[in-house]
C-alpha cells in the first residue's frame, strides 16, 4: 500500500492530481462495483 501512497504524493507535488480528485474517482468506482472487496495487506 505504501507504493500507492508514494505515487499519490508524487502526483500531488507535480500538481497532476489532488486528493479530492482521487477520492472522487474511488467513490465513483465503488458505486459501479459496490460488492468489490477492499484489499487486505
């Protein structure tokens, strides 16, 4: 999971992505597939 956090941090620093936009995309994906399981580490 740390890889995802590092990727998001880099994209934010380069101003290519905001946490708000990322959370919106995750919310949209969860709406499309509400029964999908959250990965467990």
